[in-house]
């Protein structure tokens, strides 16, 4: 399945729609067009690498596991059957 090209506005920026809200902190984790992770927690925002290391911004800590989930490759689920196209 191809990734959606849908984009949305977050705080005046256009970002890809691939993201998750952290279940405990409620921070928003979004993958940027460059492949990094932008984390928004209330009024604080930071930019992180896929391993959770800080790049820039006021927010200097994040959940590295969630960065990996948001930024990692989209892979096929082994529990879903394969469909053959003719």
C-alpha cells in the first residue's frame, strides 16, 4: 500500500500526516519531509533524529522508541494475506 500524500497544517507549518500522539505525555510526534521527528508538547517543540537524539528546539527530551516507530520504515504485516494482482 502506498503512503498517503495528504498533508496538514500544524502550528503554521506543513508537515507530513504520519504521526502519533504519545499515550502518556500526549506530545505529538510527526515525521518531517527530511525524515526527522518533530515533537510538540504543549508550547514546546523540538526536532529529533530517528534514534531520539536532539537536533534543535526548546524541547530537548523525547521518547526514542516512539521516534523510531514514527520515522521507521512502513513494512508489510505478516498477519495480512498477500493479494496477487493480475
